[in-house]
C-alpha cells in the first residue's frame, strides 16, 4: 500500500495525470492475466493477447 500512496503523491505533486490511465490499464491487464490462468475462461482470454 505504501507504493500506491507514493504513486498517488507523485502524480499529484508533479501533475502527471496522463499517467493515471496507463497505470489503470496495466493493472487491469495484469489482473485479467492472473484470473485467466486459474479459470475455465482461459482458452477464451488467451486469443486476446
């Protein structure tokens, strides 16, 4: 959680708001990959990558 706080402070102080959508998309893709490995949906998700 410390990392997220530091990231938020960095974005706020340096006005790098354009990085926020990139970070969110990367987190969503990571979560999708983790979930798809251990689920029966995996064969349908792999063609997306």
